[in-house]
C-alpha cells in the first residue's frame, strides 16, 4: 500500500485495506502538530477472522495497533521495523482533536 496523507478527525478515517492474502505493516508516520496541545493518534485495524474452531460466522473485529502522543507545536517522523505494527485488513486512524493543523502521513506496504 502506498503512503497517504490525512487530516485527523475524532472519528476513524480509512487509510486503506490489505488484501486477504497479504499482511500489511505501518512503516512510519510523519506529522506536523501546529496545535497548542498534545494530540493522541490512534491506529486501528478492522478485520473479520476466518471461520474456525466452531465459529462458523465470525464478526468484524477492531483492534488498536498503536497509540501515539503527538506533542504540541511539533513535527517529526517516526519509523518502525517491519512487523511491529501489523495490519490485517482495514487500516484506520483518528485523533483526540479534529482540525487541519494536525497532518499525518502514514506509510504502509
């Protein structure tokens, strides 16, 4: 999956999806928080497990993969080793505040 720039909101925004035959990874985040307060960024993965072990109709599951504090009036690039933040299906992000001041560029493959 390519990188995608998003403006944080307090509702989860879809960044992209991983094909069912693959496993995605968050490689890095570049942010610019021009607000006067810290912003909490949440990365979530939403997926439906395969039927197994007597569960014939599994339901959609959401898991928080990473929560990061973006300090007030700061910008930085954070990077992780492959596999540290896995994405099984739908990668979503949200912030503790909404607004154009907080821009996050997330790379994934």
